[in-house]
């Protein structure tokens, strides 16, 4: 299963981890995906979209 948000489409990003000697090693940054029930359907949604949806309910 892919690590992408089903609403906004955000996914993993490529980044670098830096050692003490400043050597760069490629790594991935994953977004915070949560399983939520929205209108009775199970959706894999990022926390940024959850916050945005909560703002719209006010």
C-alpha cells in the first residue's frame, strides 16, 4: 500500500541524512498517514488534511 494521502496526493519526499563528518546519505521522509472513517469509508489521510477538515466544520 502506498504512503500517499488519498485526498491531497502528498507522498514521500527524498532527503539526505547527514553524518558527523557531513557525508550525505539518501533517505526518505514519510508523511504522517492516519486511517480515518470519513462518511462511512476508510480513508488513508495525512494529518494536514485532517486539520484542514476540522477547520471547515466550525
